[in-house]
C-alpha cells in the first residue's frame, strides 16, 4: 500500500498525459511554451481570480509574492507554528522578522485570537511593523479567512494565502487561492494537484502585483524585453512539460478527484468514530481538498508503537509535523525562536497522518481503520 498512490492515477490518465508530454517534446518549447498560458488561464478561471502566474515551486511562490510587496526590513510577518517548513523559511530567507503563531486545536489552522495577541505584542515592542499574515490551508482545509481578514483590515496588513495543501478546497462557493491579497500553491507530486516534479503558482486580482511577479520570476525583466533587467529577481518558472501534465490532469482533478477524496475522508471519519481518536474537524460551509487525513492519538497511546504496528501490517503512516516551527534549529537566534505555542507543541506529539488519495480503495480504508483501532486497544 502507498501513502499516496501516484501510479494508480497515472494508469487512469496515461493516454492524455503521454500525448501532452510528447507534444511538448515535439514542439521543443520547453520553457514558456503555450501550455503554460493555457494552464494559467484554466487555473485563474477555476480559482476565480484575474491572474495566475506559474513558477518553479510552492516555496518560490511565497518568496516571490513577498518580494513583490516591496516590504521594509522591519516589516513583520506572521506564520502559523504548525505547518511545513517553507511557510516560515520564505519570509526568514528574505530577512523579515517572522513571528510564529499558535493554531486552533480542532482545525489545525492559525488561531485568529492568538494572531491578534502576537500582533499586539509586536506593536508593543515598538521595533517592527506588522505587515503580512501567511495563512496556511493546512491538510487541505482553508484557514478562517473571515476573521483573519478582519484582523488584517484593523492593522492594515496583507494576507498571503499559502494554499499548497488546500488547492481544490473552498469556503462556501469561494475557492482556495482566492482568499489572500496574493495566494500561492504548489504542484509537488504529492499535493492535491501535483505534477511530475516541482512546480508552483501565484494568484492575485491585483494587476500591478501580477506584472511585478511575472518580472521577478524571470530575472526582474522589463515587461517587453527579456534582456532589459530592471530589478533583481530570480529564475522561477514552471517547465512546459509540467504544465502539459497539469493540463492533462486538471479536468479529472476538478470533476472526480476532489469529490472522491472527500468520500474517502467521510468513510475514514465514519469508521474511526468513537474509538478514542480526535478526528479531523471541517467547519460548516467549508470543504477540504484532503491533502492529509490526520488524527490525534489519545494521550496514553505511544505513537511509535502505533506506527510500528501499522507498518507490520503493510500500512504506511506519516507524522505531519513532528516539530513546531519555532523549535526548528534553522530559526535559532532569530525572533522566531521566542514563540508561545502550547497547542502546536501538543499536536506535534500526537498527530498521525493516514494514507489518503482519490484512488485508494474502500477495502484498504476499512483495513487501515481496523488495524488502527486494534493498535490503540493494544497500547492502552
Ligand atoms: C509543500 C508546501 C510548500 C512548498 O511547496 P514546494 O513546491 O515543495 O516548494 C509550502 N507550504 C506548504 C504548507 C506546503 O505544504
């Protein structure tokens, strides 16, 4: 059994994917080919924003977005403590004072109350200006944008939505990657919409930012002339072959995979009800793209034992995430080190992610749930 079975998806879509790849090879337009424009238009339409700019990966997408805002060195960035490393790596790599904020114990997303407290503490210190919240759609569920937006309006801050895990999710009829002033996603193979290598995209309704982002992604080029470099940028483009693969996958993603993965998540939640686990909690009116199905084990249960038991039964499990961001060695000696995030610390000790993807079979989910319940019984 695979944690995320990409081969099965390929078996289903092989004809279309192979055809699209060979078209690119035959055209030899490996960089900025017509498939790029096609993908960007498709994704902008799906998300419901004016501009989509593809780039090399989801980490660059965050970094380029922060660069486009032209922030000052004492502009502070706020990031959830419970997330993948990139969400914090990106602002710190640009030298911005970065503050980690605790998350909500049910949704796993940034806790708006904690956010406002940290913002006020930063203002109180008089050293930095709060400017950006990087809100992450963790495990596929969009963050609480209604409340985050209110806070950002109050303190005159931007939202950068990190939708790397949430692409395909929505709040009522509004889709992930439309909630930020700028939003980003990743096409890393294991993400909800993955390509066959690294890839990412940036979304915004602001035309000035969109042009800046396009420029930064291609060495700070002038809009008309690629060899007239008017700012320092980076080299961050999506390969044409990756766009062609995404074009082949997208219809199926939108019409089948998102619904299917939601059915799988429902089955998990039904089968694991009332066995002592804390199950994922999706808020009313919100829909997840289920990048992960993550449970919390009861306090007395030893997670290593559970993982070992599952492994013996051929079931891969993962721990997303083991370490709070503020405890990562990389942030030692920066302002990020002094965070107060007790909920994240508890979660890091108890979470366990189970195999989930649109092609997993019902009988596999049933087997996983049976074995997981057995292992909890045993280690109690
Ligand atoms: C995967 C991920 C990223 C980074 O994407 P890459 O394409 O791997 O660079 C950023 N943020 C979150 C929350 C992610 O899960």
